């Protein structure tokens, strides 16, 4: 078995195991949709992201992110539609590799948009209203970009990403700007703007967020790789990311301390069940504070390592010439912890 197929099999098994754990009792269509969503994003991200761990995180963010979990609260066909979006982008992503056919990538990029419109036209004619047609994004819903757990507890529209991956998203966005890859921002805008507008035809405006969510998930994968590979010359970007995470951590800790009356509740084990120990209103805020503290610490450690030019460490002396980055281990574990506990929080908030 080739190395690529082995990585694909490992990713599939990890996604399947997490989907079964997350959706209890398991619903076959929703579990399969979550796995195929994550796997589609994983495969699509391999076009631009080289590190296996980075692509694995990108797929998990799309398949098990706050927005995908929120969509799962509606009809299972919506989950299947969201799962199809990354697969429909694959032809547009792969055609440029063929050289002379690269101009076909733009027409092929229309496939996901056409599939979304076609899905809602067919389901409406079949009297299946999988998603409310009047549900659209408001400016007030943008707060869930930074606090998806709180938005889920309030039963509002849940968008955005988890807390530690936000650092990767920020890093990835800065990398895109530096590389002048503005076409990605164009696709992001085309998918985002209709979500704020009234429905056109029978298509629910909120479903268009699948496209910017997919784009951002891949950017998170690229940002993960950027944080891992950044050197001493990139220290200003690392310091900027860690500063933003520190500001978010400070803001959420301040809000949690005001609600709790003290900071003692913030130092409990980071599990969602424990976060609900005081009352249901403070639980999501406590977990949000914990995850932002984790994000601030991890990004600060990565910036510190880069500033000291400490890039690599050995797993064990003389065992293997292969080296493992300390940063990739620290960042990967932090994101896995964030996804594990925060996704459970979003699921509890949106049963």
C-alpha cells in the first residue's frame, strides 16, 4: 500500500471514530456525512498543504466544526449536501495540475454553487424543506466566530471555528496576503455575501456558508503548517498571532470572572461536563476562556521557540535520523484537545 493511501486510510478511521463518538446515538447518514465532509476537505487540502497533520486538522475543522454541527441539527440531507461541497471542488483544484487545461479551473469552480441551487430546487419540489429558507446571517451572528460555544447555548446561528485553530486561520490569512493569493478571498466573498441577503429562489441563504467554511478550513491547515515551519525571520508574524490570542484570552477571562465572581472556576479540568458544573449559562464561557488560554500559551511557546531559533528536537537519541518538530507536537495536541471538548459543547448546545 502506498504512503498516500495509508494516510488516507488513517484519516478515514480517525474521522469515523470521532464521528461515532460525537453523534450519540449514531445516525448513519449524519455520521457518514460528517466523515465524508472531513475526508473531502482532507483530500482537497492536500493540493496546497503538504503536512499530513495539517491536512488532518483541516478536514476535522470542516467536518466537525461549529457550523457543520449546527447544520446537523436540521435534516440529514443538509449534512449530505455539505459533505458534497469539497468533493465538487476537487476537479477545479486538480485541473491546473494538467498544464494546458488550467483555464478550466474557473468554470469547474461553479460546480458546488450549481449543486447547492439544484439541491434546494429538487427538495422544494419534493416538499422536503431541509433548511428554513428565511434563515440568513445577521451582523449579530458574527460574534459566534469567536465564541461558538456561547452561540450554541443561546440556540442561535453557529458559525466560525474553534479557539486554537483561530490562530492557524490568522496565520494562514497573513500568508495568503503575503503571497497575493487573492483568488481565495474572491471565492470566500462569493460564498459569504449571499448568506446575508434575502433568499434567491428556493435556496436558503445560510447554506452558502459551506463554501467560506471550506476555504477557511483549508487556510487553517495552511496556517498550521506555517506556524510549524516559521523561522526566526517570521517572528513578527508569530508574535502578532500570539498577541491576538492573548487579547482574546484576556477578554474571555475577564468576562468569565465577572460572571463567576472569581477565577477559581477557570482552573477545573477542561471537559464540557465540568464546565457546566456551576450553571448552564457560565459553562460555555468557562470552556471558551480555557481554550483561549490554551491557544495563547501554545502560540506564545511557538513564538518563543522561533525567536530562540529552536526548530527541531529528536524523539530519542540515536533511534532514527528522522526529526520531529516540537512545534507540530504542541500545536497538534492543543488543537485536538480544543476540537474534542468544544465540539461536544456545541453538540450539547444544539441537540
